[in-house]
C-alpha cells in the first residue's frame, strides 16, 4: 500500500474517531478521493487499535484510577467515586454491546447506504446543535448520575447507524442532561474505550473466520499514525471545548451530509458504503 494512502487513512480515522463529526462519513470518501480500493478489514482493525491507544494515553490517569478503584484497593471518598464511575461506564456500555453484536451479523441493507450516512449526519448534527444551544452547564463529570449515564449509554446505540457518530451522540445526550462541554466530551472518551475495544474484537473475529490476519507493516504503520493523529485531535478538541461551543462541528457535519447527498445525485460516489 502506498505510504501516502497509509498516511491519509490514518489521518482520517485518527482525527474523526473522537470528534463529533462521524468517522464513517469520512472513511467512505477515502476510495473516492484516493481512487484506491477499500483498504480491507485488517487495516480497519489496525486503525481502531491506534485510536484505542491514543485515548488510553490521554486518559491514562483516569483509567488507572478507575481500575485501581474497581479492584477494590483503598476505601476513601475518591476511590468510591472512581469505582462508581467505572460501574456506570460498564453499565452504559452494555446496550451498544448487545445491539452491536446483533447488528454485526444482521443483513440490514439500509445500514450500507450512503443515503443513510448523509441523512444521519444532517439529523444528528441538528440534535447536537439543539443540545448545545439549550443544554445547561450545570454538572461536571464528578456529578455523573446513574440515570444520565444509562441514558447516554442507550443513546450510544444510535452510533451503530453509519454517520450518526458515536462521539456525537454521546456528547449530545450528555449536554441534554446538563453536563458542561468538557464533562460531556470526557465521559464520551471514557465510553469509547470499551466501545472501540469491542468493535475491534468483532472485526478481529471476522478476520479470523476469513483467514485474513496478515496485518504486516502497512497495518502497523496505520495503527501508529492513527494513534498519533487521534491523540492530537483529542487534545485540540478538549482545548476548543474549554472556550467555545460545538457549533463548528455542527456546521461541518451539515456541510458533509449535504456534500454526500450531492455526490450521490451526481453519481460521484457509489450508493452503498
């Protein structure tokens, strides 16, 4: 695989995975822009591994604290809070794991349509705008309640729709519940850990069944570069949300959805993902 294509795929996956802009909405454009065939599941797995490494590095203190608390070491107030957060993350992940397992083996034609991808970008961009516009900045991450965590987890199921954006739907739900932008983004990142790990596991199982486990140097480079791009994207997003709104992401997604619909109408891209 050409180095330029490896760099491009890693950049697209790494930058869009954690921003509320839909990574699938961009990956579908890779073959169109590069005039190269689909990169294959092995490269997808490598890209997911890279983004998982990035968020683990960025949230390393949170992850270590939660793991220590979940293992039962210590019994102070902070440990109890971390243990509670870890349990909420686990519970909030269950809906997408159950539904995702079924969807992975379902043959739902509408999930493979670029039309679905385009309209999902438009609709969920509108929901993000509404949540950010009318949501209150009342709660921090330390104020996370069970009701909100479970509702955000249920909303995460919508991310199985191509173009909905896992990061986007979880941040949208958190903002509707009154969590400030940084809290919404941070909880979304924490939820991404089991979600990305689970998706990567399913893809790996598919690769084993297909007998296609030759990752090689190309996949290793994709994983490394995806990790770098994802880490930079997370840093920039958190810095942006500390001083600005989600409006820039909303406008971008509205433009992306409109471009996809136009490209379909003009026959520039295939009708299926």
